[in-house]
């Protein structure tokens, strides 16, 4: 624990109009888990991309095992024993696990022929280190679940003989049990002497496995502390620069008439006889484990399944059979996959915010009214506190939290009657969470009906008026918030009654 594996001193990085890193210092020791914390946009990912060789720093020094290092690119970083595991997996689905782990580095016989036996043996050895003993190296990655794919990424990192591993939100896409398994593997890698930098927004995970924390805010280094010597409130204050009390606001008490009514909704192989109602000003929480059908439900409510049976009605009149009908009826969907489904990353923030409303704000159906567009964009950038120096920049350049705000703004400027939020705060820091929760309360006070799908139990219990729980495409239980407990939710989520 005394040997410093990595030290970064005075790291600076500028992008056009943005000072992303301003003299940042961090260090991590061998056999240590360092939690790197901060709000979205604090500079965590930029700092790690400097370490991974993706970005070149404008100033500062990097030391590996006490020796000054110059990282000229990703290959240079890997040669120094550094591996980074991003939130978005970098795997080839139609190749096997073994091929993915050693892609471009396969053991070969004479004349360059791949030595398949040795490849599978080497893959098996590294797979066992990360708990993938039950998976064959010959299995296609496309046949694996999300949790197993995450472990393949870690196995790939270890295969480089890495001594420093960076994990960027590794549990963000995992359910509770899979996340616990990954944390256990991280502790095992720590025992093997690896230095691990762990980026997460889940403070309960920090408390469980981190040895130390380092905090960034607005591109600056705020400080470090031993994990056991600071409270969660201390960490939050370091991250956001202020106290956050009452993360979950008081619920809106004025519920109105039913807005969304779903009767006998069925999608072959996905959903079975779903019945639910959501009233004006109400938040209906939808819980369930991974694969429960909750994401399919969100898509069905938005009319994305052409062959669905049953009825979806808004205000008792409008029937939904397509996304266009859903939008026209006032239904908005914030997907759990903001990069793949919520945004067009190569388009600007300006264009993304206006995507659903082009038909509505066009003059004569063709000529766009630029002043009206600008007014809408400026309003939602301001209301949602989207950190962007110019709305003309590509949405893909924003932090995860600010991307999520763009998705929210895109739909809120349509003045919807029903808002479907699928994992609304996944991968978002605690400060942004508090802002989104307060926004949800404000929207319900204005009469908006919200369907909130969440895998985070505290979020379900903290924000919902009622909770419905799904298992294998069915609603297995429903309860008012006064009767809801974690134990009940988990029982229904596993198919119990």
C-alpha cells in the first residue's frame, strides 16, 4: 500500500472555450482502490483520457512507479501497464470471448496462423481471474449478458499485464446483484496488488470498497481523504461545493384525474396483460430486476411496437399505436440509452433540443422560425442548467449528466402530458440528481403525469406515489408508497406474491 503506482501533477487541458482541467493532482498506490469523484463535467473522464493517451495534456507531469512517463497515445499507455474500461463497451459482438480479449494479439504458429488451443487456454486463465469460470472462451460475446460483457472488458484489461486499471462507471449498467459481484472482483484485483481508479456516482459503493477518495470540481482538484474518515455528506459537499439536504423533495399532494390508462397491453414475447393508470401530478414508479420487461414497457407506451395488443389512451380519448401518435397525444419518452436512443451525438445541442418540435415550430410547414428556435433553446439551457458554452457544439462532447439534461429539455419543451423516464439519473452525479428530482416535483405540481422506471431502490421509494413491480414481462405487484418496502419490491421482482 506504500508504493505509489501512479502520480499525476499539475495536469492542465484546454478545449475551445473550455478549461477542462486546471492543475489537477492525484495519486494511487499499488493494492489500493481510489474513488475519483465529482459532478458530471468536473473533469474526471478528461483526466482519465489524458492517462489513457486519448488526450495530450497542455501542462503537468505523470509518474509511473516513480519514473516520469510520456504518454503519446493509447498504445503507449497500455505499454506502461495502464488499462481503462469505459462505460460503453468496446467489444466485437460476433467474435468469441477469447478473440475479444486478445484481439490483434492472438498467439500464432509459424506463417501467422492463429494457435487456437493456446488462445483459448490463455483466455481461460484470465477469465478465471475475473469470475468468468462458467463461460467458455469460445462463446460469442453477443450471447453474453451485460454483466458478463463487463467482466470480459476487465479480463481484456488484465490480459495486457496492467498494473493500473481505470474503471469508469463500471456498475452503471448492472443490476444490484451483478454490481455486488463486480465490486467483489475489484477487491480481489486489489489483493493481487493492482492500483484501481474507480469513477462512480454511487456513494454507497465508495463506502463499501474504496480506500481513499479524490474529488474534482469544475476541472480543479478539491482534495483527497481516506474513505473511512469522511461521511457521505462530507463527500457531497466536496463534490458540489454546497450542502445537499433532503435529496428527495416532498411529493406533490394534489393528484388529479387519470391521464394515462393502459388496459391488457400485450407484446408477444415481451409484455403480458399490463394494466395501469397514472393520474395528473402523480409519479408511478416501475421497479424490477434486469430483464423484467420494464424497458419494453416504456417503448410500448411510446407506440414503438406495431404488433402490440390492448389499449393505451391519454385523457380517455386518444389511442396510441405509433410514436407519432404518442408525441401528438403528449407522451414523451426519455430512454435509458441516452447515447444510442436519446440523442444524435454528432448533432449540436441546439438541434437535439429541437428535434421533436420541428413540425410544430415551422412556418408554413417548411421555413423554420430561427428566433423561435433560439428562444426555446436558450430557455431550456437556462432552466436545466445545461453546462455548455455554446449550444452549437456537438451533444457528444457534453458530460453524461448534461447529455441527460438535453434529452429532458428536448421533450419538456413539447409540454407533454405524460413523461416516461427510464433510469432518469443513471450515471448522473448527486448534485444533478437533486436538480432532476426537484424538476420532477415541479412538473407534477403543474399536472404532469410521470412514469419512472428505475433500478435504484432508494429512488423508487423516495420519488414515487405508487410503485408497480415487474417480473418476466408481467406486473407482479403494485402498492401505494405508504406500504412499499425494499423487501416487498424485491419479492415481487423475483416473481413472488
